[in-house]
C-alpha cells in the first residue's frame, strides 16, 4: 500500500522547512517569498499532496466554513435562498454547514453556540425573526460575543439582530399586492397569514392591512396557519366555513396558496371564476400550477448571494441592503391589471 504523502515530504522536495510549507498551504498572514512559494506549490503538485482538513482547521480556524441556519431547507423559500448561498460560497471556496431550526427558537440558539464552537468564519441566519424579546436578547448576546471574537454575522429577513442584513420588502410587497387586488372591486376578502410568532407574518399582514385601510375595505377574515401547503388548505377550508361568499383569498406565501388552490378544487370552486387567489414569494411552482399563481416575487437566489457576500466581506460596520418585491400578475386573479 502506498504511504500517504506528508507535509514533511513536500518540505524535503521543495528544499524548505515544514513551517514554510504550512504557511503556504494555510495561506498564513506571515507571507512567504514568491520563489519559495512557487517551489512549495510545485512540490505539492508533483507529490499530489492533499492537506489534512482537520489539521488545517486547527492551524487556520474560521477560514473555510460558513455556518447557515435556516428554518427548513426543504421549504421552497429556503431552498432558493440556499442556492444563492451555495453559489457565492463556491465562488470563494467555502464550505457551507447548513442547519435546520424548524422554526424552534431554542434549537436556533443551540446551533449558533455549536457553530461558534466549530470556529466557522461567518454565521448566516436566514428566515423570519420571532416576536420574543427575551429570546432575541439572548440570541444577540451570542452573536455579539461571536463578532467580538472575530466572526462575522449576516441575516436575511430580520430587523432586530446584530450584523449585516438583507431585508426583503415584505410589507411593501404585500401593500402593492393588496392595492392591486382590492382595486379590482374585491370587498369580501380572506387572508391566510403565517404563524403569529413570526415577524415576517406581521410585516406581510401589515402591508395588506395598510392597503385595505387606504381603500376603505374591512379586513375581517384572517386565519393563521403554518407556512405549508397543508396549512394553507386547512386555513382555506376554515375561511370558507366562516364566509362562503368570499371573492378573494390572499395567502401570505406560495405554499399556502397552492394548498388553497387544492382545497378550492376539491370543493368544486372555480379559480378565478368564483374566488381569486394570491400567494407570496414567487416559487418556481407558482407559474406551473393551474391556474398559474398571482404572487409577489422576491429575488430569493440573489438574497442568498448578497447575504453570503456580506458575510465574507470586510465592511467595518454592519450593512443593510433592501431586496425589492414585485407583484407578478397571473391567471389566479380575475381580470388583468396594467403595468
């Protein structure tokens, strides 16, 4: 069996010390003369030397990995964001460590502590914040300590956490959607909101409420549900039981809207003939369901890329970047709108 090539083997072939080889391989802040560096790299290539990842992590903490905490990577919203994170991470030769919190605050806090212990280069938290001041204070304490130790923090969709942020226009997008739907003459409108505990739910619902107030529409029928297909289907059934003569249902994410379409189809309710339906996020499935879904588009892949760029950047102070929302009008709403 061929013995594994060691760092000492590379040093002997290059005619340098093992310490010099280590500095070159680990991209040490202590620079090596260009001629010596070339000799080391040539020896690495000739011997097909593969550095020991564990040893590298000891010698070069926080250099290679970025910790990412999402609510659920199987959720289409987070799957799209993760695509962007991975694209930017690959461009910088970074390893992504992805953790699912399943919208459990304590699990999220535990992952932050675990990733800190692993000395990742940066932490990215993607997904809604929680209406829980005590938890938010504890989480900020962990993140502040991590930053003081040299780590970097970036968040997506959170207003209240330390670090740089990419902030989707949830309230503004919902407001524009509400205005465009209600301007079609809909007055008996049901809203399927997400979980009450999430700030994203509050932001999107606030936008719908603002549009309703400006157009003098009473928004009386609101049901809270999980941000899932089954949550949307159950909530749609509840709305119809309360108010059978609804003319529009506004679901505050696409998965719930898809569940709403399924529930209406099972009841023989025509969309958009009898009820118009909207979603939010513009998941890839939104254009493929029947009828195609009117929704609010967020640049999810771009949001992931931008968050990773912020996490890997060298800004001296936290940076906040907005992510624009755009209404996409499709077949699930009666009629068409200009622009």
